[in-house]
């Protein structure tokens, strides 16, 4: 699974209404009188921070963690990558989105789809972690 770097956000985010209760995945719809405050998705996802950038995901090797082709991923460069984090990486100039697995001194970039093999980082490989994915956003439009 690879990604496309989108670059910084333009200024001028808007505030959207936030419903003060959780919505069941059933029939009820939120009424306007239940809207409690205004939020900015820029603030919730922290996308205006200088250490955060956005990428578009390409491929289905991470669908096991809910990241699908076409998803927009929020990547934070300020988080120290650790075992279990889903990261954006560059392995031998190949951009990847994978789960970082540390086993002893071994580094493995793990897929979350059994159809794809894990990528074992070998001696002599060039690995650079570009950040940790903190959120992903998916369009459910047709």
C-alpha cells in the first residue's frame, strides 16, 4: 500500500455543529435542538499543526485496520514511531503505509491483509519513517 502526499492545508477552516450524543447505527436522526457546540475538523484532527500532513492511500494492504484505497490519512511526524503504530515509511525509495513491528533487532513492515506479505527490513535497506497515522477519513459517497 502506498500513498500520495497532498501537502499543507489552505487556510480558512469552518466550524460544524457537533451533536452532544452518540448516534446509533439505526434509524433515529439527530434533531437540531441536540446540537451542543461547534467544532472544527481541522482542530479535532490537528491538521493545522506544522508537524502534521495528509496523504491519500493507494491499495488495500491495510484494510484489516480500516484503512482503504482512497482514504485520506492524517500523519503526525512528531510521534516517535513504536511497535504497533501504523506508519508512513519509505523503504528503498518505495513509499509504504504499514504497521511497524519490532521483534528484537528485526524491523518488519506488516500488512493488515493476508493477501500481502510483510516487508522485512534487511541489512543494507534504506528505511525512513515519515510519520505515524493518527486518523483516516473515508468518503462513503458513490
